[in-house]
């Protein structure tokens, strides 16, 4: 049984707590939050000890995995300290996205986890759907042929205005991770952004990408769209065919170039994903599988290194926007 402590028990942290309470191979051991009232309320709700200091928790409770679900500025400024404390204690860590909104902190987290031989994962949950797995298999089976381009769109409604870069740093670890999942590392980016009426942040973005393999791609993202409509769409195309994933998990369709017959995966009504929160269950379930199997840190899927790679692309896109759309090289690892 894998004993789990969740740090940060606001909305996202509560989703995590529910997942670990239900998973047959995990036990929610404790919760932690800087706000005493919030920590105590979560402790009562889930029947576990509550703390306001992670080091105190680690000193008293037997814990195998620490989940960092804190937030902060740009959804990531409160991740660094608890993640580093957990790594220092030798615990495996699953951190919410972005791994950190500060790229130097993200680099330090990944380097420290490697130094300590600790498994560091990130909740890049959009890749952990049956639709994405099916599309990945089509690529691996050669049904698209040589990949040529990859387009991604991720749009939701978020009126927050933490900083002018909130949209890029908080939302697009997801979209960029999905793009890297299908197409690998990105070499260069070129970004153009705009601000919706009345906004102070760059709330809508267009990012051109050149991948290390030579294929090209594009990301369209926005914090200005309605949540009533599909939020995510992904298209990959090659010399033999293309696929389209609609709305994260609803369907994946393969369009062979030389045939009129399509291959379609649809999320089933019975036994399928019942809503977006199920992406947490799928992502956590895969990490727990890897922990149980004793997979080495470098084998972790959607790892801290993957999250860092996504943040490096985001920072390169920000630099491109700041320089008037000049293409920017992405650091290679």
C-alpha cells in the first residue's frame, strides 16, 4: 500500500485526496495546507491527520508519496518549497502543473530529484486518456507514416489577471506536453499574442513550433473562450494519414490518405470517462502503477523533466513575444 500526503487542499487538492482515497493501492495518510482552517477541514473530511508544516508531517507520518497541489502566482509559485522538502526527505513527488512558474526553480527541482534518485512526476493529465493512447499507438504503428505537422488548440475561460503571462505559464504546460508526447522535443518557437478587451494579460496566443525531428506545428491558446464548448483539439498528420482528437477524451479519428474508411475511437457511455476529473484518476493510476513496479526515475511518464521541457518552450514563447515575434531557440536537454 502506497501512503500519500497531499499538500495544498483547495479545489485541485481535494480532487487528489478523493482519488487516493478510492484507489485500491493507495492510502491517504495526511493532508497539509498553510491555512490552518483549510487543513483541519480536509483532515476531518478525509479522516486523516492535518498539518500546516510539511516537514512536521514528514517527521511524524509514514509517507511514500507527496502530492504538491498548492497554487500561488501563475498557479505555480508555491510548488518549489514543498516539492524540494519532499525530495530532500527522499519521497517520491507528484506536483501539479506548472512544475513552477519560475524556470530556474523548475530546473533546480528536476536536478535535485535526479541527484536524490527520487521519482518526480507532474500532473500533465491531458495525455492520460484512452483517446490519446489510441492516437499514440497509431503513430507507433506507422499508420500516419512520416509525421509532417501537429496542431493543437486549448481554450478555456479564466478571468484571472495574476501577471501578463498567466495564460501561457498556467495553462499551456498541458497543451505543450500533449504535443511533445506525440512529436518529441521542440527546437524553435515563434509567438504572437494579444489581449482581449479589458484585459491586462496576454490572454490569447499563437505559437509556431519547429520540432527537433523537423516536423512543424502550431499551438492556439486562449483564456477568453466559453467553457460551454469543446476546450481542446489536436491534429497530427503524416505522409500516410492524420488523426484528430476532439475535446481531450471524447473521440479520436484516424483518416488514412489512401482510403475512404475511417477508424474512430469514441469514449463509451458505459465504462468510459465520465468527465474531465477522470483524467486525474487516469494520470494518478499510471504513476501508481510505475511506483508499484519499481520503475526507475528516468522511466516516469509525464515526469518532472517533461514538465520542465514544457516550461522551457513556454519561456521561449514569452521571449519571442517580447522581441516582436522573433523565433527563439529552446534549450535542449
